[in-house]
């Protein structure tokens, strides 16, 4: 039990990188023409925290950073919260052994309510501020729930049973739509910013795009596109923040590619061999860049320029595959959790020129959740 005392505790801070060329020499090398200042990307993580008992399972989604600057991480049967404002940590919930482990976590847009998927096929909704269980969603899945995605008051859940279910968290009979198509576990799940399209990736090596306009409550909804170009599980999925119909996806160990899709037409726009298993993808909100995390052999984070896909940086430090990435609300920092049981923070995306104030929390979707049992 003594190991628990080091949960989300600091490891030694990495040494400050040494500047290879003294500043006085670089000053004399400047051009007359004004050049856009190139962003300096720190090659080491800003901080490293312990994450004991982080499950080494490619198909789960155990890390999420909410809009109120709180990072949630699932470690075995527990969910812990790390507050990015003051660095404090707390335990949200520990589930019973027969219900766990925790298999997914996802913050709602308000940053205060969080969904917790379990190995027993149920999903719990928690009010993190009050540390209170709001309700438990049951009956939708037969097996563990490894992926979650919010779309306003709809919580979409993806299961090992291959099912994708839209749950309206406001009503007692929460199952409002079922998307059937995946033949194996749904391990990647993301709604587009508009809330119109859902991307799902499965262990059946298939990426599917679903459209809200095609939804049906009477029968399983038909997908818009069935994209079969990946040759391994599709877990890493990321919608582009500056182009609404652009989706990036990453393939598992025998695939290793990052592919880009026009989700209106279903066309594959580009495919790049990353050299290793793609575990997670995150777009830079401030520049046209994409960050990917990887497995064997380097266990690195790679920063790519888009659309050229030139490598901007490779960030190393993890000693096992980097399973999960989560982006801070301001878009500057990325947290990575790896099978080496550490959580690292990287200042990879720079400082935004204008820090936009966080959007006001929309509490309406949860206004009557607390009355449902």
C-alpha cells in the first residue's frame, strides 16, 4: 500500500537544456530581413509525475484534461484528479474490484462533470466539485466501455462489444441511438467540433464516420463512411481545429501510419508512415501542427508540420509506449501517460498570442441529472 503515497508525486526535475550556440554568436548571424521568430520547443518534459498501476492497454482511454484545467487519470480501480492551477491532487473515486478496473474517462464540456467507463460495462457520471455520483448508465453494453465522447448532453459510449451508444444524460431512459458496425472493440471515439459527425475507430482496423442527420431512434443507424485503409487497430483519432471536415487517424503496431481524411467525401488525403505504433494524436490549436505518440522502439512524441508532415521535433523520455495524450485548455501543454507508469507534461505547442478566456460553463445539460436515480 505504500506505493499509493507516490501517486501523482513529482519525480526529479530534468536538467535545464544547455544552449548549443552562445547567444552572442547567433546575434551576428541575423538577416537584415525580419524573420518570423521560430518557436523554441523544449526537448525535455516540464514535469514528471508518478502514475502507479496505469494499465498498459492500447484499447483504453485513461487520460483527459477538462476545460476547468483539471486532468483526470485512471489508475487501476481509481480515478485521480490533478489540478493544473495549483498542482494539487485528489482521488475522485475508487470502484469495487468486481466492477473495475476503470477503462475510460472523459470530461463534459463544462469541465465539472466527468464520465467514468468501467470494466463491468457500466458508465458512472460524477460531479467532480461535489465529489458526488450523479447517476450510473447501465444496460447499453455487454462488455467493458473503453471509449467515451461528449456532444453537449449526449454521452457517446464505445464498448468491447463493438457497439456505440448515444446516451441522453438528462432522461431516465438514456439510450437514444445505437450505432452498429464495428465487429470488435471500439477503442477510438471523437465528435467533430460542430457535433454533426462522429468518428469511431475499432480493433477491426476500420475507421467509421457517422452523421447525426442519418440518426434513427428506431433502428441501428447506418454509417456515412466505412474506411478500411488501416491494417491495424484504429485508436488514435483527432479532428482538425482549423478545418471542420479534416480528420487524422493513426494505426496500431502493424500499420504505423497517420492518415488524413475528408470526412464529407471519405477521401484519404494523405498517409504517412510514422515508423511505429500510433497510440494518440493531438492537433495544435495555435499553429498548423499535429502531435503523435508512439510505442516501440523509441516511445516518443513526434511533432509534425501540417500539411507537409515534416518532423518538427521528437520528444523522448518515456521508457515504454506512450498510450495517452491530453491537451491543456489553453492549448499550450500536452500531458502524456505511458506504460512506464509516469505522467509527463510537455510545453510543446508554445504560448498563444492571445489567451482567450475559458468559455462559461454550460450547466444546462446536467440541470436535472441529480434528480435521476
